[in-house]
C-alpha cells in the first residue's frame, strides 16, 4: 500500500488519483500475458490440429507429416461422411434435441425463476427449497435408469427432452437476475390491469434476455455434448445422438469400412482414407456447430453472469 502511495499522484482537474505502474507491476503484467497466451494455445491447438488434418492431403496425414500447417487442402473428407451409416440420422436427432430441449428449458426456467420471486406465491419458500435441494442429492445411476424405465422413456426421443426441462441451477440464476429488475415496472403494469403472465411476457422476459441467453448456452452445450442418456436408454440406432455415434466409432475395434458403403470401404482399403482420418473428421463435425454458435452469444453470456453475480 505504501508503494502505491509513493507511485501515485492526484489529478487536480478531476480529483482522481492516478497510479503509476512500477517495474514490479510491469513484470507481473508480462508474466500474466505470457502465461495466458500459452494456456490459450494449449486449449486451441488440439482443435486446430484436428481441423488441419481433416482438410489436408490424406496420404501426408497418414504418414504424420501434417503438424502445424495444412498441406494439400481439400474438403473431400467431410463430403465422405455423407456415406457413413447412421451419421446423418444422429446429426438430425442431436440438432432436434438441442433446439427443442434448450427452448423448453429456457422457457420453463424463465417462468419458474420469475414465479419464485413473488412473495404472494403459495408456499413459495417450500417450493423454492424443494427445487434447490435437488442440486445436493442424487439418487444414483441405477435408480435414475429404473425411473426412466418405469416412465416409459427408454427408446423414446422424449427421454432427451423431459428430464432436462427443469434445471434448478438455471432457475436460481433467473431468480437472482429478476430480483435485480426494478419492481416499480411490474407494479405499474399491475396497476394498469396487466395479469401475471402479461407482466412476465411483456416486461420480465424482454428485460431478462442476458440471463436467458446465458442459460440457453448452458442448455445448448449440455444437450449437444450429452451421450450418456443415449448410451444407457437407447437400443434403437435411429435415436442415437451424434456424440453417442462418435463414441461408437472411436471405440470401434473392427474396420470402420463395415459401417460404410462399398465405395467408401474401397477408399479405406486403398489407403486414401484411413480410420484415423474418419475419426478426426467426425470429431470436428461434432465440435464445429457449437463453436460457431458461442461467439454470437458471448456478450449475453458475460453480461448475464456478471449481473447475477453482483446481485447475489
């Protein structure tokens, strides 16, 4: 603190205290920049490595000659995936699961988060505590499976949607955010004769876009990446998710040619397309869509989390 005072001066025009960076501050900044630059490279490079290997000459990839830069760029590997048995169906199932599951989760979390802020709600504290307590207790995998079995959700697309519709953590985030909105807005609407649902749809919902976008990201990423429910509940291959299909391919002990048509199997046999390249390409297909969505939602994500944190 004494060092800060020695290296500071007051701006007389605005009454602000301006601190001058010391040598130690500059060294700390440089170390931080170097550390986080290295950390960023370590996070990004695996995705970059997969991508350049999927668009490079397959013969060079098979020989391990593609490391940092793509060589012989082409997109034939991605076009070849159209011939992989069941991949298109799994892609459709995953997209539908992500869109429907995320939309319903956001709608229910938004309304539930708003309702539990109302003091006149019947047994509000009890209902809210019942929601929160589910975050701390988990029955386990076998009871969960038996419950899904008794509900008839095995080999059903709705097994992907119904269990995730109520998300306690997201409800808490929405509740915290709604409490930061000025209550006078709601009071004035109620005085004008608006109903609770009208207040929610016309006032609360538009003002809650940052936090709703935040939980939408949580839900979309969770639905897109999930494969355990597909692995445990689905015996029908037409209901396999993309991640489940990738899991099967990555753990396939036999030749992947058995999963493809004869033309593609011949390409594998001739060496122009290896199992490794197919696995790389499928991995990129599962990652790219969610990476493309996140940048457009990032500003809402940061704003929603920060406002909720300040209020909390």
